[in-house]
């Protein structure tokens, strides 16, 4: 491309197709569409006010896919003649501005190495160029077509949308396939998906039948239902052959292609509808379509095929947008067809030419206030070009004729959009249904769109869309357990452990519930834990409450009987005042058990153990005092006994008071140092919050219980030693049995208490209180009530004296 100050266009210099073209070259209509797009853009700019007083010219070359022709064209560009004069510039036209080319990756790199010596901008529009963009190595190379590697992100989004995590890759060994595989593999694995296999096909070896059969067996051997493919080859027969295997396999095939024309060339329409295509969005410039219709044949290179192509535009199959109105004698070539015409890279070439024109305008007019006129001479223009153009080309920004914003990114790429389409094979036709789009440069959430109503999966698929996973999804409540020596996509599903949930499918780790919550039965939701305590409203609490009240009333009745018959010998002979104290303390013991029932609070937690300990110490002190009184009563009957002075009732009261006072002191020390308090225990029982009393000091608790055991033990020993005294005045046997029962209850209570949790621990202690209290009541007082009420003949002085 060359700007010139002359009013007319630079001479069109296109070498004839038959002159210098390699043997066996063939006509490609795509190349000619590219040629027309270039000419159309240049003519449009020259006829506009974009570059006033400046005319753009051009030199066009066809490399015929031959490396030697590529180098020859490059040298001709530098010398600006039709002959190759190395290191000479004959200046037969305007100053060379830039090179626009559509060469394959390797050819583009080689040309870049050559023209970078002269700092010429180079713009490539080839869709198949997939090598990595290295700005440092190729600083003067720009890309109208983004790298094929950019599609990797779109493929990953497509896999994620359909939840495909188990895929295969098949590519040809052309271009930069290893780099493409590497980037695609990295992006797929970053999203948690896995690649089961990678097949790199040598296109030339694939012509053999053995290779064809082996590839067919390979595809069917693997379990994946999704295969990603990309081929750089333009050999339609090879591509069709490979695609036949993929389509007939029943697996979903994701093809990266610039055109679906090859698919229609197979002539077979019995495939499953399981083919997804990634193709760049094809846009047509209205002025370009008009240019095709009105193009003057004088612009054609000297080529029989191109002239035949031009005559073929009169064909009735051509779209109305480019169909020419020709006389019948012109429409003589039947070999050309307009079916599936895509106008090749006309849109990208159009943008490339306009990008150069806008960059040239920005450079030339950057230092002038009036941008409508440029008065520089040819020498001044040569000073500007080509190296100073890069700054403006890299920062170019303009709106094209379609209203789209055009600019190069940091890698020298122009933004482009892709269609995601599904090939629908009908009995007599092939339809390409667009089901979505991928826009790499759009904001997140708008870059990838799938139309759920337009997928059109084959009815033979049981599921829509088809599934492709190494392992089935782990439902909520389960987590993935990796299988050793297998990819991360292959796993077992195991339930979440206690206290954890998974509320999504395929979670790698379960989520621990908050401390006040617990998993539901399915372990997919955290629910509030059950509040647990010994309540008055539950069966166990009601039963214990009724038993406590019952024993309280029984004790009250016995106390009433003793008061009523207080002057009878059997009541008087067993120290009735101590009996009153013992019965009163037992009544309080049965009532204090009610403090253990109900929701614990600060008051009840303080009163529970302390009230129980003090009241029971009074009861046991009374039992001990009664036992000592019995022994002293029989000892004083002996002649010369010195114990008569100890028969004063104050001695018994002193024993009760002193023994109880020691327990009171223990409880006061306990409350002053580590007072009990209500506590929410969230760890003892699964799924429950135990509201219980924290005793504050376990040592203090066991000191209180130990002191009660000490009093019971002393009472038991003293009563046991006095069991052989005369029977009528002796209640030592009854005290012995009561203390034996008391000790048995509390000895068995300790291990049971320590092995239970929550409300059952409280219930055990309440039961121990009721059992030990009822034991004392039953063993000491029930026999006496029996005599008082049922055997009154024994309750007299004569009977007692006789016995």
C-alpha cells in the first residue's frame, strides 16, 4: 500500500496468474474476493475526504501458497518494481506505507523477519494463523484476525455451559498445534475439566486405509462423548474424511473452522446432529457488494478462470446482493457456483485498509490545527514513513461503516466475534443453526451467550444436552473423593462427614455448619440444632416430677403420723425431734429434685448442687445423730456408765449442726471461687445444643458429694456395730439397711452420671436423689408406721419392756 500526492491512482501492478505462477496452480475464488475487497476499500477512501490531497495506491501479489513466490513478492514490494532488485528502491510509485498479507503462520513469520529490517507495518488477516503473538519478536506485526488461540476461552465456556468435563482433542500436525493444545489443555484443566486423550494427525499419513481404521477405533475406544477438533489443512477431502469418523461416532464434535462449506461437500446427510462449530461472524460491507456487481472487467488479471468467475456472477444461483445483469453470451461458464459463498476475508481486509488510512491521517495531521488539508511534499512524507506510522497504527481508533469501534489491543489484535452454531443434517439439506455467540472483548456475562431454544440435539440422545463426564455428578450431601492414579475428573462420591454439608453438585469439600446449626438428613442444608434439656413438658420430666411430688407427700404424711402419735413409745424411743428433722430434710430433698427439671438458668444452676448437698448433709447428719443416740442410750444403762451426761438432746443437735455447717462452708467456698453457670454444650451430642449447668469446679462438686459419702459411710459403720443391741429400742438395723442402700445408689450413680450427656445426665442425678431419699424414708420410717397404724398393741410400754 502506497500513498501518493498525485491526483490519480498509483498504477495497478498485479502479475498475471499464468505468468510466473507455479505449475499446477488452481483458481481460488476466495483469493479474488480478497483482492476485490482491498481494491474496493482503497477506491472508497480515495473518493472520500478522509485523506484530502492524498491518493492511495497498491501492489497486489498472489503467492499461490508457494514460499518462493512469497519471498519474490516481498522483494518486489521493496524495490517497487515487477523485478527483484535486492536492496534497491526504484521508486516507480509512491512511498510504500505497509504490507497487508494473508499468508499462513510460517510464511507470515518469515516475511515479518524480512520487512522488519525496514520497519514496515505488517497486517495479517489469515484466520488459520495460530502461533503465539510475540510483540517483542514481531513488533511491526498486526493482526486483523485474532489468534485461533483466543477461541480456547470460548471453548472452555462452552464446556462449562453444558457441564462437559471429560473431553478429547484431535488436531492436525500443521501450524502451531502443540501450542494450541497446550493453551487449550491449561484452560480446560483450570476450570476443573479433564482431557482423556490428545490425537495429533499427520494429514499425509491419514490418506492410508490403515490410519483411517486406527483413528476410527481410537475414537470409539475412549469414553468421552465430546471431542474438540481443529485442522489447518485446506484439503477438503481429508477434512471430510476425518469429520465423517467423528460424526458417525455419535459423539459431540466441536469444530473450529472459518467456513462450514466443506461440510456440505460430503454429499451425505445421514449424520447425527451432534456438531458444534466455532466460526468468526461473517459481515458484509454494503459498498463492497455494490462494488462486486459493478466492477469493471478491465481490472481483472489476465486469467481465464477469473474471467469465467466474473461471467458466473450472472448465474441464477448467485445471491441477489452480488448478482450481475449480463447478456446471454456472457453467461457461458457453468463451472462456477455461488452456493455457500462467504466473501472470504472481505470484512477484515476492509477494516485493515481503513485502519491504515486512519493511522496515516492521524500521523500526517497530528501537528496541524487544520486536518482538512495537508501541504507536505514527497520528501516530508518519506520522513514520516514507515517507522513513525507504528505509533499511530497501534493507537488507531475509529468507527467503520457498520458503526463498529475498531482499534488494536495490546497484542496488536483487532476484536472479533464468533458464532457458535449447530449443523443440522436433514434428509435433503444441511442447515447451520446459530445457537450462540462468543465475544472475547465483551464485558463478563455478555461475552458468551447460548440460546437454549436453538440447540437442536439429535432425538437419539437420551439426554439433552448429551453428557460427557468421567464420573457421575455427586449430588448435594456428597463430596468428591479423587481416585488414585486417575485424573481429577474421575472420582467417587462419599457422604459428607458429620457436621458438614454440600449444597451444590460436585463439591470437592464439604462445608462445616455453624456451631449452632447441624446438617439435615440429606446433608445439603444446615438447620438449627435441637435445644435439649430436661423439660417439665416431656415424658421423662413429667414422670420424675410426679415421683418427686409423690415422695414429698408420703414424707409429709409420715411426718403427720409421727406428730399425731408423738407421745407413743415407739416415736419417743427413737428420738422424735431428730425424726422430725430427718423427715423435714427428706421433704426438702424430694422438692430440691424439682430444681433439676426445667431450662437451666443462673439461679437454678447455683441452687441445684448446693441445695442438694446441704439438705442431704442435714439428713445424713440426722441419721448419724440418731445412731449415736441409740448407742449411748444402751451404754448408759450399764452400772457406773460415764456416758449419761452425753444423753442431753443438745448433743444430738450439735452433731446435726456441725456436720451440716461443714457442708455449708464447702458450698460457700465453691460459690465464691467457681460458681456454676448455664452453658450451651454444642459438641456432646450430634445435632443438639445441650443447655446444661457447668459446675464451675468439678473438684468442688466431688468434694460435696464425697462429704455426703463420708457421712453415709460413718453412719453405716456405726449402725452396723450397733445392730446387736436389744431389738425393741434399736433402729440401728434399719439405719444400716438405709445407709447400705444410700451408698449403693450413689456408688452406682458416679459411673452412670459420667457416661451420660445432656438431660439424661440430669435425670440420673434426679433418680439418685429420689432413690436414696426414698431408701432412707422406707428403711427407717415405714416399719415404725406399720407398727403405729397396723400393730398398735406393740406400741405400748409393757410390750417394749417385755421385749
